[in-house]
C-alpha cells in the first residue's frame, strides 16, 4: 500500500492509512496488574521516536499465508469480530508476529495443545530467530512448521480500533488486542525497533513523574485498563466488548500548541468540519476576540465573559452571503465596549441586521451600542419579565415564529420561537446550510437553567420536540462549539430532563411531603453543591410542570405527589 495519493482535484498529498496491529500484554504481579511497554528506537522520521508503546506494527504481505498455522478460530470468525468482510485474521497474525519480533513473546500452542513456554529454546536462538524473521530470511510459518507450533490467535481479545488523524505524513489503521502474558516466557527488546522494555502498572505509567512520552493512543488505552486488578479481568473485559467503533482523533491547536483532539471533546466535530484535511488550523479552544470561519456564510467571535454559567463566553455570529455583503450579527453579547469594538473590527462586511435570541444579560445588552455604531436594524423579542433580563432591549421590529429574514440575496434566516429557557427565546435557522443558531435553548456540555416564571419546563420540552421536526445538520450554540447530529443532541437533552423529572417523582414517593431544600439534595445529588442554588431554579420548574399535569402539589411549603 502506498503512503500518499495525489489527484488532479486534490493536489495535496494525502496519506493513506496502513493496516496495523498492536498487543496490550498484561500480567499479574505483587503490586497489581502490569502492562508491557517498549521504548521505540530514536528515528527522525518516526513520530513515536523514543516513546513507550505496546508491541505492534504494520501488517505484512506474508501474514495471510500464516492462516493455516492458526488455532482457535478461522478468518471468517476473526473478520466477524473486527466487522470486516474478510482477512480479519491478518490482524491477529500480525499482532502475534510483531509481539514475537519486538518483545520476544510468542503466543503459540505446542503439539500437546498447551501454550508454549519456549523453555527448550536458548535465549540466543530466540533472538536470532526474531532477527531472521524481521530480515525476511525466514517467516513465522516456517518456524511453526519446524517445531510443531500453532499460533494462539484465540489468546488475543479485540480491544479497540484506532485511526491516525488526517493530515499526518504517516497514518495507521490499527486494531488493538489484549493478551495475558504467556507463562514461562520472558520479554526482551529487539535492539532494532525497540531499545528497552518495562513491565509497569498502568496507573504508574500515567503518573506525572513517569518521565517517558506516551503517544495518544497508548495513553488512552492505558487509561482504559487502569481499573482492572488482574490480567484475567482485563482480558475477559476485552473479550466481552460488543461492537467496537473506530476512534479517529483530529489535530487541533491551542495556546500550548497542537495536540490530538478526541471524539468526546467539545471541539471535535467542529474541527472535522472546518479542517477536514487535518492541517491543524482549527482550534480546540474558544479564546475571546478570535474570529473563526465556520462556513462560507458563518463566522464566530466569542465574547470575553467566560464563567461557570457562560462556559468559554457568549458566541457572537456573523451570517451573510458567501463572499458577499452586507452581514447580520446574531447575539452581540454582554454590555462590553471592548467586545463591541471587536465585532466592528472583525465584521466581514457592513453590518445591516442585528438579531437577538433572547434578552438575558449575556446575549443582548451590546445590541444598543452596536446599533449606534453601525446603523443596523435590530430584531428580536422584548423581555416578558424583568428578572435577569435586559429590560432596555428595544427592537426595531419584534419577530414572529416562522418569519424569514433575508440576509443578502442567497442567505435566509427562519425564525423559530423556542420558549422554555426564556419566554421570548428565538432560534434562527440558516436554511441554506441547515444550521440552527440556538442561543441558550441548546448549549454545549451542559443543560440550561429553566428559571420560572419566565422559564417554563413544559414549554422547554415542547420546544425541543418541535426542533426534532426540522431538517437540521448543525447546531451553533450561544456557548461552545458547533454541534453535529442535532437530533441526537436534542434527544439527549430531552432524556436528561425526563430522567431528572423521574428523580423528583421517586424522591417524593420515597420521602413523602418534602421541603424543596431537602428535595434539591436528593434530586441533584450528582451536581456540585456550589451549583445547587442555580439547580433549585430548574427543580422548581420541574415541580411546576408536574403540578400543571396534576401529578404534584405544594402544601404549606412542602411538595408531595397527588
């Protein structure tokens, strides 16, 4: 397989992933389960140069010829486990072969059907045999035929599937396996690919004072096996794993430089959208004042008002025609003169419209100053209640549900009224890109506060369900990065609220009439106590929703089921 592909339409070389296999070898010791790590040789063209890794390497063209020497299962079974149409056994064979070449551990059965101990092979003979296989003077099949061994592929349990991030000069599509160290055998480094080996507890390898570099996949794998007390428990856990999804980190940059960004991190989906080739140009941070181009029609500027309630800060979005003008601004943010200056300076063109999702003080107060600076029209809904609101917000026109605002000749924002977090909350759907600007209706990484009387839990859930009927591709929240798979994200929010509601019902059923402070400690026992005053607002919203449905009532300061 070649390492790069260049076409007329894609002149930039794109590394093609090479199939590889890795073995996480574990054993029991007095201090707990240990794992085998090998220190790679120092090489200028190796990103893992000098790092500690598990034994493993790329598949060899001769691995398929070793299928006949395998014991435990055949290619069909191996392929089914790896969810491949065929040749899945190649990965198991490569894992066994690489472990023998690099670490001197051979997973093979002898003529009696027992796992070989290699006790009849002198150490120097094993070293020479490993070197001969690596040089191509012989192969593992010839070794098996000569001494009557069969490769114990069933002693490897499939653990994970990693794909190197796009954009790197070398990429690997690697299957990770877990295996218990064969008894009677002793690990040793090969002096070519590896210069040192260590048996170490996973937690110790992850400690701050360990002193050796661990590649991302190695570190993540070590973290996944820390909980296991014994090698057998670790192996059996891997054996019992269901469908294993491929993990592909993406390269992002931050104030400390580039690093891999994992799929469970907030920035992951956005990085994939704005930097699909993996150039490293996308950031995994949201520093204030940095303009980010999210698409041909959308830019984002984050305000410097990060906090426990606003996350990294309030997002201000620019929306307009591709390479055109004028532009709309969504949510100019808090009353911050510096942020208004940044909006004006970063604008891709003249600002003609200002749209506000709702009038909480981190979203709308800058609208007046921005309107004065630009002469733009101001759209949104006035506050219905005074508490925590921008009471001075005065739109030139109040928008209605279903109304369309043309921002340029080829870009349209459709207004969707989404009460719940606030009674005057609006979302804006950029129809040409199926991107919904969600304000605080959907936030990234946390649920929003529902604060009665302006906040209403019934209205909030109804608004979320209404969004499921929209054809959406992306969510652009008021706080955080772009969110992919909107239906999944919205359904998670609905289910989270319903689970919280069920905790309210369970607590009232178990405890009888209960004061709200006592109920709060039970229902929000998974929330830091410092956040309980905020959580109490949403708890009140849950109780009021249940009361409206005739399921709870308040009697003399205590809540109870009806």
